[in-house]
């Protein structure tokens, strides 16, 4: 039994979000929730919401218990990039790339 949740167009870089996802990949859902609760990063709040949604999808889809679920896959892919310009000295401009992510979390029952 597998369930998945995706949050798209999140205003955080995939690299920063990936650091948080590494903390929960392969853990039980209870351990992952506890880890995210005490992780002082902005990405932890985002991942926590996606994980909660994936667990809700699993509970809705079939007869499973939260204790039996593990985080099978947790990925932050690149979304679109907002391109902005920053004025610099002597009339120059520097590009600013504001990156977005698509965060995906898959939970599955233990085997």
C-alpha cells in the first residue's frame, strides 16, 4: 500500500528543501514527524505539511495504521525560476534567480 502527496511551486530552492528531506527518508512516519517538529529550518514546515497530507491519503485509501507507515520516497524537484534583476554599480545589473520546488513525499507500509 502506497500513498503520495505533492506540493508544487513552493518558494524554496530544491537544494535547501532536499537537506530537510534527507533527514526523514527511510524513517517511520512517527520518527519523521518528530524530526520535522524540531528541525529549525523553513523547509521543515513545508515538508511537514506534505508528509501530513501523504499520511492522510494513505489512511483514506485503505485500512492501514500510522505505526505501519514509512517514508519510502522524499524528493524535491526543480520548479520554474523567477528571474529578477538587481541594480549594481556603474549602470550594470546582476540577475537574481528565485528558484521554486515541487516537493513529493511517498509513504508505504512496511514489508
